[in-house]
């Protein structure tokens, strides 16, 4: 991918809107748009007597607030305590309104909580079509499936967050209809030693299942940078650094490390150039104020709807010297790029300059017939 002035210009071209374009998108009059701008609901990035300029992300954020799209298909806990300090009185009041607690999750990293389905959209942050996700670190689930989310407790280290988790677990009801057995001290100790800990009440006995984090390693220098977002009603995992070297070694490392995120890939879409990818919001504009945005040209979709967005070392003004690296990425996910329907356009495209091709290249696979290599061989973190 190119990180230069041309890429930044493409970002501006695809993300700045004239007032007339905004009124068409929102189906409103110029006077209504002026009122929205005046009230601060839809600010203009450039105000001019010749016409205001708006940011596409701001327009999309306004639509989301208006249509309440942010809450679509998202989990809804019975209680959600976002405070980072423990309030014992509030804890006991909420526990009294729940059934018997039978499952408990504690996390060090919020991305692991998101992977397990505990997350919400941060409405204060908007990244183009991407939405910023937040998650609790401690989840209590009762016998009826009702969830209680807390941000004051965590796991994975000797410190205040894990101590608060310990205090909460020791505060579970011991009397009444929602009473549970005391969690043994040796199980609670696991909170301080593992980044993910799951407690399950099996009849009258608690069992604990520690788990390795997908996002953390014992040696943080080995961590493969990635970040989770919400995009069009599903989770996406973004490669957060531009790969080094034309063999796309960093991208393959990313794919292998996070293959559990897309256990059963069913389709891919490849955008031969940066502009086509940006037109459909396949970019992360986090640092785009003074730098070129990160653009993702290879999207791999799982049967669950999740997507993995990969950055590639491909230069639109020069030949793709290592076509086998892209082929290897797709074949790792179980796609046979020699199959009829893919090979004709794909293999031929690899032999020419990328700038000669503008249409996305797509492919599919049967996840049952051709299992993912991560499942076939196993991936160790």
C-alpha cells in the first residue's frame, strides 16, 4: 500500500461532500441542513460563502444517530456498570434483581471480550464507516441468560482490577433463591495468572477455564498489531501496520495469528487499486489528519459474517513482483485460486501491472468441503 500525498488526496476526494450532495443523501432541504449545522448536529469542515463542505463520516454519524443504527444486533445486558471503581451497594442491589449467577467471564484485554460477544458501540468515536467498540472486562450471567456487565473488574495481573474481580466473586449471594456455592480460593487465584478466565457453576461445584488471549502474548514484542471495529452490522479485524517487504510476510503472520477470528472463510474480495477500496470505505482514517489513511485491499469474510481486512505491499505504479505471496494468502484460507471462475481473471491479473485492472476480484469456497487450515493443522499463539 502507498502512504503518500496521492493516497491522502484520494481520501479527501472520496470523503468530502458539497452541501448539495449532503441534502440529497439526507433527503432534506438547504434550510434544514443550515439548521443542523447551526445546532451543531452536523458541522461543516469548511464554511464558505461559495458553499459549505462536509465530511462523509459526520453525515454517516448523523444518520446513525437519527436511525439508531448503532444498537442494531448488539448485545443488551440487564445491567451495565461503566464505572471503574466498585460500588458494593449498587452491586448488591443489582445482584438481588438477577437469578442465580452460573457463568462468569473476566478479561484483561477488551478485544477478547468483544470476540466472545460482549461489546457496545462508542457513539463518541466515528472512523468513516468503521465504528469504535468498547467492552466490559467482567461479565456475570444468571440462570436465565441475563447479563451484568462491569468495567471495574479485570483479570491477568496482580493489581486493583483483578482485586476488584476477586471482591465481586466473593460477594455473590450465599443465601436466598439466588444463592451460589463459594468459589474456592485456588480458582480465584487463577484470575491473577491468566488474561481470560471463565467460571461455570456445574451443579453445586464451580469449574474454571483459563484461556490464552488471541491479542496478547507473553512477550509483547511478538504481538501482531490488530484492532476490532464494527462495520455494517458485523465485526471486522484490521491489520494495523503496513507490511514490510514485497513478500507480504507481515500480512501472512497477521493471517496466521488471527485465523481463529475467521475459522470458516467463505469468500474474499480483492481491490486491485487503492481508489476502488476507498470508494467502498475499506480504510481506517484514524491518522488521516496529517497522514495517509490505511487502505485495505484484501477482505476475507467468514461464514459468521466477520471480516478480516488485510493491508498489502502492492504499488499501483509498478509490477507486482511477488504474485505468489497473494496467492499464498488466499490458499492459506482454503481458496483454490486455480479454480475456474477465479483463475482466468486472477492469475492473468497477477502477470500485469495492477493499475491496468480496476474491478474487484472475488472468490468463494465451501467451508464444509474445504476446512480452514487453522482448523486442519491448528494455530499456536
